[in-house]
């Protein structure tokens, strides 16, 4: 399954004012990187993958439509999967992108 082009365009629109945003096809989806770090990705499984502070993972999992990101059968701490229903509105999408962008901005550039 290809990633949702409409969702990718919505993410692009919200990240348009961020300096140094790169897009890269990854994992069958489309990743958005800042300073070389992936902040969010439009998933080929639908919805969004979001990078979050590892210590905030449990609290953010309490939000509707959020679940742990699982790769190779293991949960990936500091990453969440947000179902398509959780990014339907601009407000929902802005909130998740803010988490991803806010966290990667604390990391040193690659």
C-alpha cells in the first residue's frame, strides 16, 4: 500500500515555514526530517508515525488513536503510530507534528 498523498501534502503545508525540512521515502512511506532527524512520517499503513521524547511516550499513548510503533515485532520507544482517524483535522495533525518537530529540535544536527 502506498502512503496517503493527501496526508503528505497536509504535512508539507504545516512544515512549510520550518527551515531545513527534507523529505525522504522510507519504510514504504514518506519521512519528514529536520536537521537530519526524522520528526514525522506518513505511513504506508495509513496515518502518521511521530517521534516523541521517550519519557513522554506513555503519556502520549493515552491520546485517542495513538499506539506504540512496532518494528520487527518490537515496540520502538520514542515513536508512536497515529491512526488516520487521529489526524483527520488540521488541529489534530498540527498537534502531532508539533510533538515530532519539538523533539527533534532538541537533538544535535546530524
